[in-house]
């Protein structure tokens, strides 16, 4: 191989890396997550409907946060003393400014969701456990309007057991009847870790 061939090969490899790197940079990488793990590590699991989404800036327009207020339908695990719950997340869109955290779940008014919540610090505010993996959608489906649970996972990459980074698969392979999902979550939450 000549010096020019080596230089061209190096330039080609560098160019390919530049093409691939932006895609990697816009995802959050998490270790493997299971429904069992979520149920066992989340001290609070709620079924709730989004009532309000409020995006605001702290100190300057680039320091953006979103408060989402939920009306709690049902507590699946833990204790909640009020019928509503407020979740504060970093990020959102405010005017011409946007701040995104890859993998952070977002919410729209009227959506019904099951959230697996945990605290980063003792006594601190609740956050969604495992980012988008900790959010499940509750929707009506079919002619009879049965409640179903499904999951969409966006903006995340997963490290598999061989340490390869891959696109995640939702924890639910297909929509699951609501009652079956709730029963499974409650059973998994009670199992020993």
C-alpha cells in the first residue's frame, strides 16, 4: 500500500466517522431495561392523564424547563397523597428556543400514561425512571374500546450484554390489555430483586 493509499484510507475512515457521529450524538445510551427492573426500582408507579403542560425559562431563555401536571387515575405502587402530580423536566420549546434531552419523554394534554417514577436523591423530586422506558401509553383500541397499554421509545440507544450500542425495542412487543399489564406490574413489583 502506498503512502497516498494510506492517506486516502485514513481520510475515508475519518469521513465515515463524521457521518456516523451526529446520529450517535443525538441519542441517550442506557443499559438494558426490563419491565421487572422498572417495577422493582420505581417507588411510585401511577396511571395518570396529562392536564397541563407549562414550559418556562429560569434565569435566561436558554435555561428551559417543562412542568407537566397529571390527574392521577390510579396508583399502582407507592403512596400519593393528592389526586394530582407534577413532574418537572429539563427541556422544552419556548418561543424560538428549544432544549432537548435525548430520550426524555414528552407529554401532551389529554394523554393517558402509566409512569414509573423514582427519585435521583433521597427526598428529591420524582423523575421518570429510565427516561422514555418509564412511560407507557394507555389508549382505547378496537371496536369495543378496550383499554390497551403500549410503549414507544424514541431518542434512546441501548447497550446490549455484548456492549454493542443498538436501537431499543419497547418493553412491550405489542399492545397489552390494561388489566393484564397492571396485574403484571404489581406482581413484578412484589418480587425480590
